[in-house]
């Protein structure tokens, strides 16, 4: 059973970004890294990035982050039930416009399913 937390720490984020595996489903690029076996918490750590180059207004960037976090919360049971190891996940928003909640939710679902298939 996995807990969902925020990915923090410069070194941990940098290591995940440099050594992680990548999956792209528009509008997100997901970089994920399985944690060591010593981490027995079975937790999933997320970090959400929305670039200033793609979305200029901070209000819009924050809206995309909120919608992404809400989509992750909707699939919390899927994450807890299916992922048996600990993961660090970085979600990078690659879209040029602010999207509604439904397309964001669908892409998060697709990304999580790909991660679950890869983990088995």
C-alpha cells in the first residue's frame, strides 16, 4: 500500500530527473525512478512542473498544478493498490495552453497505467 507525498529536496529531484525513465502522454512528460529496496514505506512522491515558457501567467500555472494534483488524488486508490514499490515521479506539463480538468485527468490515468504495467 503506497502513500502519496510531495517530492522534495534538490538532490533527490536532480537524481530522479537525471537517472529516471521517461514516458510522454500529451500534455505531460513523466519522469519516474523506483526507490531503493531499503525504503520500506512504499510511498509515491510527486513533483509537478509547469514551465513559464509555455504558460506565462502564474495564475494559469497554478491552476494547472491544482488540476493535476486533483487528478492524482482521484486515482489515489489505484496508486495505493497497484504500486508495491516506492517511486519518485516528476510530472512536467508540456502543453502550451491551460487545459480543462478532463483531458488532464485522462492523461494522468494513462501515465499511471503505463507505470503500473512497467512495474509488474
